[in-house]
C-alpha cells in the first residue's frame, strides 16, 4: 500500500493499539483501577491529530485521578509524550498555549506524586530510586530528577511538535507564494495575450477601413468614368483620354492598396492631397463645386492621412448615392484665431431615388462608421444629416479634423 492510499487515521490507530496492548499487560498486574489510565491514554492517542485539545484534557483528568484516588502511575503513561507533540503540531492556538502552560504544571504535579510516595512504575527506575533514597536533601534531588524526566517526556516532544509545525507552515507559505507568483504570471500572460488580440483586431479593422476607403473610392470614380464614356461623341481622342483617366485611377488605387497592406503602416497622403481628390471626381464627369475658406495650415502626417481618407469616403458616398443632375459641394473651412483648432470639411450632394419626406437617414454602414472611428481616434468628430428642399433631399456630411496632434 502506497502512502497516498494509506488511510489518514492509520498512524494514530496503530499507536493507540500499542498503548492499549502494553497498558493491558500492566493493568493485569496492577489491579482493576489501572484500567482507567490505560483506556484514557488509548483514547487520547487516538485523538491526537483530529482533537489534540481533547487528548490534553483527558491527560489532565487522569492526572487528577492519580492525585485524588491514588491510582498507581503506569509505564504506558509515557505516551503523554505523543500527546504533547500532537498539541504543539496540530493543535489550535488555544491548545498550543494550554499545552505549553501544562509543562511546568505537569512537572510540579509529578514532584507531588513522587514526594507523596506514589512512585508506581517509576519506583522500578534505579536512577529515581537512588535519587529519592540517598541524599539528605531529598526534596531538591527529586525536583532535579523530575525536571529531567519532564523534559524528556513533555518539553522535548512539545518543542519538536512546535518546530515541525513552523517548518510545515513555512513550506506551505513558500508553496502558496510560488502558486501566487505562478497565478500572477499566468494573469500577466493572459493580459498580454488579450492586449495582443485587441491590437490585432484593431489592426484588422483599420486595414478593412483603409481598403474599403481606397477601393471603394477608386471603383466609384472608375465606374463613373466608364458610364460617362457611353455618352461621349464619336471622338477617338476623347475616348482615349477617358480610358487613360480610368487606367490612372486604377493604377493609383492599386498603389494605395499596396501601401495600406504594407507592414510599415498606412501610406502618407498624396502630394496633391485633398485637391487631387476633388479633381479626380471632376474627371469622372461629376460637377464639383469646391470652396475653401481660411488660410490652409500644415498638419502632422497622421492627421493629413485622416483628412484625406475622410474626404475620400465623403466623395465616394456622394458619387454612389448622389445624382449627376446636381453638383457635389465641397467646403473646407480652415481654423483661425476665433474658430477653434480643427479643419471643417463639408460635403453635400442631392440624393437620387429620393426617400419619402420626413424619413430618417439611412443606417451609417461601414463607410460612415469608418469615418467616425478615424476621426474619434485623433480627437475629431463626424456629423451626418439629411435635409429636404423643394428640389429634393440633400445629404450632408460634416467632419472636424484637428490640425494639431493631441499631446499626452
């Protein structure tokens, strides 16, 4: 049987059985009254692990019985060492204190028993018999002998139990600290993994927005140019110019997509910037009215990219959902001393396939949501609304793009 399969009560039961057998042999020689300490110590040893305080109480009850009734002391009562060890090893705080206080009290009681002539089994120990009978100062000599015996039977086991208790607690504390450190390390790893997953998801969302903006805008411009080519007069030169414009738009779109997917990050804004976007829509056959107010100001590269992609998506929506019968109006309001610190971009277009008057704006969708996320990431904001006039509904998108990067 392995130690893991051994019942937890087996050591105490074995020790209690040994006490019962040895004590029974002594009780047969000493008389019926001797069975009381035999049975008492058997029960005390049996309870040393689960109830050491009860075992200590039984020992004191038996000591009182010795004093009051004169029951002889048996050799099996040396099992008090087991009780002393158990009280210090497994007892609660009160039991440990009580057992510690019991050490000098037990020594004093033993002196009383010996001086009273109740030597019992110990009368057969030559060293104590000589100590009692030889010296004229019998009292002090007995005290020395009792002190030595008390140290061997009580103090030494109690100190041993207290030492083992401290060592086990120290090991448990070390194990608990190691487990806590492992848990903390695991929590740090989980946090790092969660942050990495969040970063990858945000990167994936950014790539999706960038690809959507670039491809959506380019395809919308190419589609508009291809549709306008159907209505061109029979002029090969004009058709060639249109096809060249389509090829340029496709090539630019491919370059932008490659830049978006580049590991070095999103591409910078084009040299022509916002004006190129307006000109590209004009080249597709749409009428564009562009107005710029205020003095243009230089912007950090990351804010230029945001402004570029936001206007790109605004114009894409205007081409897709607007009508050629009305111009696309683009306004850029640069800040001055009294108008805040953001570039305000406004794009308005008349809608084709007008919805019923009073209906709510359509769901934002990926394009509007992408613009809003871009702007919010740099401290900007987006406003989308539909107005109704006699000519029909007009869809207006307004973006505020900071002209200075946020400071920590």
